[in-house]
């Protein structure tokens, strides 16, 4: 089959608004096959600048569930559509490599694509994918818009990518140990590719010791040290933001308050333990990114395992023993 695109949803109602946070819940029946990514196409038309940052700033949370199993669970640490900065969700997707938040720059008319890598197999028959899509309030009114949801099928997909539920931690202004919970029921061969750290505001608020992954360093690494080696400082962040250019994407060296830390495929033998130096009392979330080898074999049809022997003679005789 190689690569095949399938559109599973299109509407003009599941869009953000300036009237406050909105959450849309919907589900779609989908064909069987190897799903490399779920792709969202957003368009909005505004009379004034409703989203000054990239479109990801309007995405507060996104949860994808396939046949009852959660395959992607994101919750933003902070959103502010009045800022001309990259979003926390856009930064995460672009940090994954196989994911992306792409956008054609424009002040009033938005066209954005969120490529969410999943790497899952929809088994033979009809599968069901459920969506919980939450928006933050926009900076101004959204006149109209559309949402499309596409599936990219690819039987040569090499990895499964899981953004699993985050661990929250309320920090004091001190160095503290943070235990990031790793799910116990991971597929065979799973590794921790990275940990995405979000503050509850667009401010780093780290002390000089920064973040230390206990199993990988004897020293704490400050935020810029980590950004030097995850690619951020090399103009590694691009975003479409208002107030700068509507002709091309803009380069950034950081998303203040957000930090993607590569863990170099750490084996998940227990939870991920960090030591974090916080310069302020604040709440951060820690989201592990799990990668596993992709099993492209189609799942078998549902079948019962209990044998029910229909035997009229035994049934008759059994009644005589009651």
C-alpha cells in the first residue's frame, strides 16, 4: 500500500473562539491499516488578529484514542494568543522530527497543519478513533473556519510514537526530585526518546542547576545548555508569528517556559527521575515521549476463546442429576 491519505472528518464548527476555552469531542470509524500520522488542517478567517503566535497557541489539549487505547495525550502548560511567540504545542511537534506544526504566515487568514506522529495499526475490520480537541481563548473574534482530519497510512512506518499522559509537579524555589511516571504496559522494545517539560507560564524560572536526569548525568544542566544540545540554539525553532512577517517563517532559539530534553532512547526500567532547580514557586508538567518498534502486522478478527459444546444427550442427562 505504501503511503495513502484518507480524510475522515471535515466541518466548519470545531474551531477556536475568543469567547473562552472550547472543547470538541468526536469520533470517526476508520479503515484498517498502518497509520503513520494523524494530520489536522485548520483554517480561520478573522477581521482582526485573533492568533498572534503560531496556530498551536490556540490548542490547549489534544487526546487521541484508537479502539479504547490512548495513543496521544497533550496538555499545554500555558497559552496566550496575544503573544507573538512560538506555541508550546508547535514546539513539541517540531521537536519530534516526524511531527510538525506547519503554517502559511498571515495576520488574518490562518492555514495550519498539525502532523501528529502515532505509528499504530488499525486492525482488520472497522476501527474507531476518538478525539478530544480543546482550544484556548483567542485574542479576538474568529469569523469563520474549518477543521479537517486526515490519516496518513504507511506500511513502511518504522516506529510507534506515544506522547503519554504527563506528570505534574508543584515546585518550591529550591532543588527538588521529580519522579516522572512511565506507563507499565508499554509495547516490547519501547524506549524513552525524550521528556517535554512545560511551565505554567512563558518563563523558564530555572536556577543555575537547571535539570538533571539522574541516570544520565552527575550534574545539573541549565536551560541554555540543554538547548545547545537539543538543537534549539541553532535557530532550531521556526514559527509563523504576526507582527514580523507574512512572507516566511521566523527563527527562534527558545520557547520560554518549554524545554524538550532528549533522553537518548533510555530504557524504561521504572520511572524517569529528574532533579530540578526551580527559581520560583511554580507548577510544571513532565511529558515522556515513548518510541517503540512498529508492528505492521494486521490484527486478527475478534474471536471467542471459550468452547461451548452443544450436546443434546448430555443436556438431557444433566437435568436428571439435578
